[in-house]
């Protein structure tokens, strides 16, 4: 990041404060005098959300907000262990039947009581509209007012984990059916906050739901502010106009730590930053030797040590260390000479040209520039394309052509199955490397129905081997979540999957 003079910085601060006050005129005093507890917490992030429909907005940037409006049947603790939420207990009736006991007297934001019918409707909706359940879900049987049975087409030992992800939140059947297309703009859930108002691309404000089954939120209002520029987020934090700023640039961390009014909150995550390689490409990237050459040309430790200032971990696997199935392995060797050799074997002795897409986040853009420079040293000329992540998502859903996309995978279910299915399975809607290998699909199909034990471990290693031999993705680093916050912000529960909880959060205004 380039240094700014004091005069320029002052002008930027004044401009940003004016912008913030015009776009969100409540300011950030929460209606209090200096030093009092505020009735509104404002946090900011870089990218806008796609929808407030919990079952459709599966991106982390969406769940970061909607997680405070909805509850899933189960949830995760800080160690990614499954714990009760709207379901209080479960048992396997057989290897394809999961029986759940539902929490009673749970209220939706519209005042109606959650029923087993709402739960069954939601699960069917998730199965019809998304890829979370894959092809294993068959249906839900209502046993009585407090019991349901989920029927699976085939055994899935980790299905309970899928019921704990944020975007498996339970929705009210009648509200959704009355206006299916409008639910994403006027959501109704069971969480500690209910929707109040929004201006897309600017802010989203939630209001405390007093009848929440898990207790009242401690702060009346919660507002998400969309602030695309990393520097802007840091400045708004420093001036006190936001209480928490997400996606802080590593280069700004010490500045925040040195500010007596601020603090830095961190936690390890389940997110792996990676490069999606277009395995269907008619160009160089379609050749596995070129993909291996690209992998050998990237020094991941340079990114972690110099760019991230140690706030991350070089990755050699799509499975983060916090996952049960993680196995420690040496980081892929940085070997530019081997990279050149592989390029020559692939028919590119003089190098080749590719396109690399990334989003506008400062850290990702800077990392892409580092990779661009490293690739150039072995003869690969990478054109860097920076575009909004929603544009990239739409492009991939339309199965448009590309070479490389810097992306990430957030292991929201805390279990390797989700990576194996979503990233590489041929029919997965999230297979954004366009990988299509019947041998991989067969290996995964056998693995996923096998009970925990030595046989499953053996099959998991077989599934992992395809990531190594075919290089459809290149894992770069494991993210460490860094949030800048006001020093008085207390009670914010950080989540390894980015769905931070504000139910018990409070903040006081500066004196």
C-alpha cells in the first residue's frame, strides 16, 4: 500500500466521513452521549451480498449478515463441533434415516410458531434450490409435533454437519410460498435480529427480535455497511464511524494495534484461498503439465510471510488444519526450474500467455500480483483481470471460458466431504474448475457412504490423490480472519467460517 501524506490523508478522512453520513444518516453515536452504551453496532465489509434469503445466499459475505437473522437445526461451536440449535438432539434410526427432536415454542419474526412442516419445507427447498445436500437427500417425514425423520438415498455419516451450516437456516413455509421471489428482500427467520431496512449496495439494518428463543440481543440495532475500499474501512474504523471492519489489510494491522481506541480480533478459519484451473480450457491451462508448472512456479511462503505478514498459513491441501480429516504434509516445493521443464514438455518451451481473474479485495489483488510476477520468471505471462465476485459467480454459473480464477473454499460444514463433493465432483454446481473425471466421481461415491474407520481413511487418501495428479486447483494459503474493532466492542463471537454472532455484542461510544 502506498504511503499518503498527512494532507491527503486528512482530505480522504473528511470525504469518507461525509460520504458515510450522507449514505447512512443515523451516524454511529447510537443516540447516546459520550461514553454510554450505544443502541446500534455498525460493521463494514468489502462486497455486497447477493440476497438475504438464507437458503440462497450461500456466500460468506451474505451469511455474515443473515446468520444473525436465521438459525439452523444445529450449529458449530468455536472448535467446529456440532451442537444443538433448533433441533435439540438426533439419532440414527438406521444408516439412511436421521431422527431429530425439534425445539418447541420457537417464534419466527412474524410472530408465528415454527412447526415440523416449516422444517420439512426448508429441507426440501434446500435440496431443490441448492447443492448442499448433493444427491443424497430423499425427503423428510413428520412423526409428530416435535419429531421428524430425514430419509437419505444412501448412507452419509456426516449429514448432521450439513444441517449446521448457516445457509441451512429454517424459513417459514407460508411466508416463502406467499412471495418466493420477495423473500430475499424481506426475510423472516428465528434469529436474534429481524430485518428492518436496507439500501442495496449501501447498508442493511437489522433490529432486535425480543421473542427470540435463544434470548434477546444485547444491542437494539445491527447494521452492515458496504465499503469496497480496504483503506476506507480502516479509516472509518479509526474515526469511530464503524464499530468493526472486516477484511483488514495485513499492512494496516499494526496501525490499528497502536491506536488506543481500537483493537484487532483474529481467529483461524476453515477457508482456503486457491486458484481454480479451467480443466476444459483449449489453451495452455487445459494441459495438466502446464497446471503443474504453474504450481511449481508459485512460492506460497512469500505470500504468507511478506504480503500477509504471517496472518495466514501456506496451504498444500484444500482441507484446513482445523478439519478432522486434515493430514500434515510438506508444502508443495517451489521449483522454477522444474516449472520450466514441465512447460517445455507441454509444448511451451518459450512460455505461454494466460488470464488470471481475481476480485477487488486488496489482499487478493496484491497476492495475484505476486503470483503474476512469479509466473513471469518461468515464462508464463499472466494478464490480471480484477472484477466483482458477483460477476465472476455469474460467469461461472453460465459455464463461460476462463484460464485461472483466484477463489476460495470455506469448509462451512467442518468436514472434508463438502470439499470433495463441491469442488471436483462432475455434477456439482460449484465445480468451478470444470473438472470431469468419472474415476474421481466413483472414488468419492464409495468414500462418502463408507462408515468412519480404516476403510474410509483409505478411500479418503484415494480421493485426495486426484488433487495431486490432476491439479484442478492450487491451494495457496489458509486464511486467518482479521477484524479491526473499537476497543469497547465486547461479546462478538468469532466464527471459523465467517458467520460471526452479534447476539451478545455491545459497544460504548467514545468519550
